[in-house]
């Protein structure tokens, strides 16, 4: 998916259209990521494996660091990934429960 260079935009509408395209692409990537979240339950057999606190902490810290390296607000991305991972854990626990 191609995006226009931000400096090439010549109007507010053009900037907003590019932001909308990027957001749609981000959502499609989250959808793809979600497919992996659903499959991971095949390899986890109990609540402790799903919660995996050490892995959760690592993922959130790493994404926070990646955001900072890209010049983004690290705390914002820490919150985003905390919400995302907590939601994934909840979904995985539901899948595990229905698997039994």
C-alpha cells in the first residue's frame, strides 16, 4: 500500500485522506496479528501459559522502546500495548475455556 510523502500533501483534506489510509492499514495489520493470537492457544494448555507475565512484560517494554526509537511517545505506546495484550489474554482465556 503506497502512501504519499507528508510533505507532498497540498491540503488539509489530502493529509486527512493519507492518515485515513494509514489507519486502515494499521487496522488490517492488527487483524492479521489477531489471527496469530488465536492460533497461539494451540500451544498453551493452561491459564499460566496464557497469562505469561514475563513475556507480557517483555513485549510491552520492547514496544515502548521501539516507539521511543521512532520518535514517538513511549508512554502512549506502553498504554496501547498494555490494552492490546490484556485484551489478547482475555480472548485466549476464552478460547482455552471453549477448547476444554
